[in-house]
């Protein structure tokens, strides 16, 4: 059994902890680095940046990804930008302010020490990316430009048109390919990790399935790093790329890694509303649009008029009305919930009455269409391609959709999980965003973890094992894990049910959205805890997976991923039910102020909930990591 | 306005890399014009599974036109009829009731078919590995504002950097050259001050690696037409110019 969770946060004052810790950590000298094997699963921003940096340092690195190329991870789709406390705009930004905004934005449910470190290294990320050739937006004088983002009153977001994630990932990918060409990194694409292999209580490798040939392969190493992204696709409809899933993290959870705060999921306010049943995913319209677009709905219920026929007096700019200080730039959860409220009231717009307007007519009158086109042209084009409507003449329609998951595998200050030798980075860990992530902070965290944190902290773990070779893949633990994967494949293929994997995924998504979505309550969560297992039982009995295991078989790939999402969904419900408070993205209807704002319970819930797997059919055990706030005073968030 | 249309699809089916492939015809009835092209294939696949047939393998990830995973030959056009649009962003409102649609994978020797509509594009990663980077180790970078970059330069570099690595340019090229893809990456880096130190080595290595895997470019211009990101073919001309210079410079530097 685990005792109380110790995040191993170094002593000392907030602003010197990281520097002091780096100094006190044990180092692996350059010659010895090549005696260590490190597996990095995932080649998104976090994985690619870490693998490239570890390769440069001289470690023997193996990168595993189910994508066909490391250039394609979900990170590529990030649009808006990346935060950094450069204060290039001289508008009063600082490391402390970025730290403060992130802690407050996360509704005081993140660790101070981690967040401060994140803000500290944020500035190095911009330098690194620029040196790699990432074409950030520039001003006419040739210096870097910034924009502001939801939840901040300074301009600290660096961006590359509406394609910041793409450009940052291509930068990390190019650094990674340089190491692949140099022979320090071995790259395995189309390899899906399906088991974590443990020996003597430590992570010693993984087992993968080759998605083209079906071959099941063991990989051993001194340490395993997961950078496998978030679990937003548990909702089926989300802004995540279609292939995103929780499998890598979940399989590690089943081997003992604690899963923290699964109920902290983020709904993004500005997505294109769903248009029909066949909808396969939702598309995000970057939040940066809220800088210039004004959000409104008609004042009257079921107002059938076209938007331009509705005079200002008949419009409700509900965010500006309720939050005069921040207006349309309130944090994501606040913006999302307010949109849900007006749609639930029957004031939604569009053919299905499932959206709110995001209107650029004012900004275009003020700055001219050309300026708006230069800032958001590609987003406007994308909107038109999807909806067939021209946002230069008709206001966009938007509605919240699942976008990001703050929960993930529990890690300590060094990004190591409770399983020695298993490190977790990027969206896959739970660490820095508390109950709500601020815009433009995921790219920052993924790259901070990958470039500037893990490459240091992993040495501190490895130095204990100098001279020990990695466990051979001929050891029985590997054979057992391979067998488990093989059995799993045959099991899916032999069910012979009647409905597709996607069918069940879609049904699961509906339950999760209805009961564990933007607003939760006890009755709904209890329903989730009975309906999800019932559907899961049917899934395992009635799913139809055709074909064989020794070819490219996409239904077979998805079968295991959806099975893991089912188990995760149940844990999300349990976590949400236990957390009797509202905080950030977790809004419990029972816990709100009289004007409908989230109400925290700091006396009872200023902690991380980290769940321990107890085997199939037995609920997980909840452990706590108490959060200590020594530098920031806990206040009720107010964006009024 | 959304409507429902009936289509006849002729789809390339191939069981594996070394299997023989063939076209199979499917009726796709009652497809909403609001569906995307890939959602139309999702619907067809769902019906195939219900009928006990293996679904059509095709690849996609972001479904937002940014990751470059998708890519189909649609009636002989890479990514289909809509200009500047990746397959996943194409919507069925571009088609009419009764249309026949031929759907094939990318066809190029260096993109072997893996199954049905999925191909292996690893050769493109090899081109990047040959020099598509700026050698700067983590932690070695100077302050980002130390080197101002004229806005025009940064913008042009960005136009090149926008390539999504989908391979449509290769599929559309009569010689199966990857010249537009290669030139886009060469110019993205060659244009920036940060990329100058390795400009000549990069150009030579990337162009020659491209030619080792793919056909040679003879300026047909089909690539620009097919490119979902509308990468301008000018980058190819600039790369050719840099390549000639590189051949001279690299010899001098070596000598
Ligand atoms: C549409 C959109 C826009 C966004 N915009 C912004 C923004 O403007 N600013 C911002 O800061 N954040 C933004 N985000 C969030 C941000 O993009 C992500 O949180 C971040 O990129 C995640 O990076 P990652 O490296 O952790 O994971 P990912 O990029 O998801 O990478 C996961 C990797 O793991 C691999 N993998 C996963 N499981 C396995 C397995 N079992 N076996 C092998 N490989 C596996 C995958 O192949 C992939 O390489 C946005 C997100 C979305 C959806
Ligand atoms: S140049 Fe265009 S067509 Fe070629 S890979 Fe890049 S985006 Fe695709
Ligand atoms: S699926 Fe990503 S570009 Fe089409």
C-alpha cells in the first residue's frame, strides 16, 4: 500500500528551488550517458523535444509512436500560441505573474513549485524554438510579436499565424530527425505501446504492436518516458485528433501508476457546433479570436431573425455584460459555461439552436477587413470550408467542445510517476494546470517538460543504475507481456458481435458528455457509474472486429483503445463524484455561488486525487497529495 | 443548404503491401452534403462492418487539414476537386447526386501501398533527416530577439514552412518527384538568418536525398495545383538556384 503521496518538492524559496535542485541533482557524465537506454513513447511536442534533447546529451534513445511520422502528432493542430514570460511588450509581465496567472487560472489545484518552474523555463523555449527556425510572428521592426489570451491581462503569447503547434512541432521534429540521422535516436513509427513491463517494482520496458505487420515486439530500457497525450476522445466528439487515446497511460495505470484528477477536463468555448449524427470530430476555432470577436446571442428566446437583422438593442453580449473587466477574454471554463447557460435557455443560434455568435463586424469596421484577414485568415477559411458560411459577412457560430484534459498520470517534481523509472510528460501527466489550463499553456508545458526539465531529472534517477545493463528482452516478464498482447488481439477478433467499435465509442461519448461534461451533479454521476459499466459489458460481448491481427487492421487498433476509454470514463465519474466542490473545469451544480460561479471547498479539497488500480472489477483506491500554498493566497476567482 | 445525395464509389482495395489490388464498387446512398469526404467514408465503413465486410482502410488524424495524414486520389486529383483543401477538409457539398467517385491511394514508387488507401511515406522523413533542421542543441540558443528578422522574410519563410508533408505533390507529379516538399523545407530554413550557417550543406544534402528516393523534377507544375497549402512553386526555382550555388560553395569549402 502507498502512504501519503510525496511529490519530492525541493526545499527553499520558490524562485530558487529549480536552480538549487538542478545543482544538487546527481549527474551522469557524458561518457556514461551512452550506457543508458531510454524509451520515449510519443513524438508530440513533449516526446519529440525530450527525445531530441536526450539524444543530443548522448543517451541511447528509442522513440515509439503509432503515427506514420513524428511530424504528425496531435500537437500539430494547436493554433493559438505559446505563453512565455519574456515581457518583450514591457506591459508588466514577469515569471512571477505568469506563475500567478497559471495558479489562479488552475483554480488553486496545481503545485506551486511546478508552476513556478514552468514559468521560469518558458523564456528558454522561445529562444530554443526561434533558433531552430520556428517562424514566429514578427513586428515590422523584425522583433517578435505577441498577443493576449484568455485569462491574462498582459500580451505574452507568441504565435505563428494560426499554426503555432504545427511550427513548434516541426521544430522539435527537425531536431529529432537530426538525432535520428546522427544515430543517437532509433525511431519506430507505427508502433503502438500496449503494455508497460515491470521488474522488481521498476519500469523496464514496453511491448508494442507493429500496426502494419501485427508483430508484437519487446523493448527494454533503463527508463520509460510516456509523452502520449491526453484523453479528450473519451467524449468521442472533441477537438482532439482522431487517433488520440488513453491507452499508453491506462496500461501504465493498470500496472500501478496512479491516475490523478481524471475529472479535470477542459471544454473549449470556441468550437464549431456539431451539424449531425455522422459528425466525426469537432473543430476548434482558436481562442485568439476572442481578442477581436464579440460573443452574443439574441435577447429573445427563439429569435428567428438572421444575425444582421437583429439590432444591438436586441442582442445580449452576455460575457461583456457579466464580466466587464475581462469581457470576452474570461477563462475558458467561464466562457463555456455561460454559453451553455444561454443555449439551455433556448437562446442558441444556428439551424440546431446549438451555438452562440462570435461576431467580427465591429473589429472589421474598426481595423479594416485586411487586418482581420491577416490575423485570422486561415481560421476564417477553415470555418467556411466546414460550414459553407462566410465569416466575413455572417457571424461565426461557436459552441464549447472538449479540448484538453488536465488530469493524467501522477508525477512528482521530477516528472516521475510513483512507479520508479516511469516518467510522464506533456498532456499525459497531470502536473501543472490544476483544475483548468490557461490558453497557450499546453505547448509551453509540453516543451518545458521535454526540452528543459526531463533531460535533467532523468539523470538523477539513472545515476543509481550506472553499470547495470538494461534487462534483456528474453526475460520472462517480457514474454508474459507479449503473451498478454497476443491474447488481447485474439479476444477482440473472436467476439463476433454485431456493432462496430466506433458505434460503442460514440455511445460512450454521449454518456460521458451528458454526465461528466461541462456541468456535473450527483444524480448524473451516479447514473454514469451504472450506465457506463453496463455499456462496457455489452461492448465486450457484442463488438464486431473483422479481419486478422497480422495486417493493418484499424478496427482492431481501436478496439483496445475504446476498451481503455470505458474504464477511464468510469474513473472520471468516480473522481467527479468524490470531489464535492466546483473548481476550474470541474463544475458540480451542487456547489455554486448564488450568481452561478464555481464554489471551491478549500478546507476539504485542496489536494490532488490520485487513484490506484486494484484489478478489474474492483474500484480504484483514492490517494491524496496535499497542496500547500506558501506564496499565493487562495481567493475566489473573479473575472468581473 | 444541406441535402442528401446518392453516390457510386469505385475504391482501390488491396489486402497488403505485396497483394494484388483492384477496384471495388460501392453504392453510398443518403449521404448528407454537410458530411466531410472522410465522414462519408466512415458511413460507408460502418455499413460494410454491419454487412460483415472488412472496412476500407484510409488514414486521417486531425481532420482539420494540418497534420498531413490524410490524402486520397479522388477522381484522379490529389485531395480532390477543391483547391487548397486537404482530403479531410473536403465536404460532400462539392459533389452532386448521382456522381461516380474513383478513390485511390497516392501512387508513387517511393510510397508503397500498405493496405487499401494507406501508403508508406517514410521517404519524406529521410529528406528532413538529411538536413531539414538548424543544428542547435537544447539550451544553446541566444535570446530570441537578438537577431531581428524582417517581417517580410519571416512571412515568406512561413509560407514555405506551412507544408503539411502530405505527399500530394509527389502523387500529382508525373515523375513522382518530391521537389515541392523538399523545396518548401529548404527555403523555410534558407530564408531565415538562423538558417544561414548550414544553407549550402543543407541544400545539397536534401536535394540529393530527395533524388535518391524520388524522381527528378522537370517543372511540370502539377504539384502546386495539388498542394493543399498552396505552397508556391517559386520555392522550387529558388532551391534550384541555391543548389547550383551550393555545388560550387561546398566544393570550395571542402577544398
Ligand atoms: C485543436 C487544438 C488546438 C490547441 N491549441 C493550443 C494552443 O494554441 N496553445 C496551447 O498551448 N495548447 C493548445 N492545444 C493543446 C496542445 O496542443 C496539446 O495539449 C499538446 O500539443 C499535447 O502535446 P503532447 O506532446 O503531450 O501530446 P501529443 O501531441 O498528443 O502527442 C502524443 C504522442 O504520443 C504517441 N502515442 C500515444 N499513445 C501511444 C501509444 N500507445 N503507443 C505509441 N505512441 C503513442 C502519438 O503517436 C503521439 O506521437 C490545442 C489542442 C487542440 C486539440
Ligand atoms: S508541398 Fe504541399 S503537397 Fe507537398 S507535401 Fe507539402 S503540403 Fe503536401
Ligand atoms: S487528417 Fe490531418 S490533414 Fe487531413
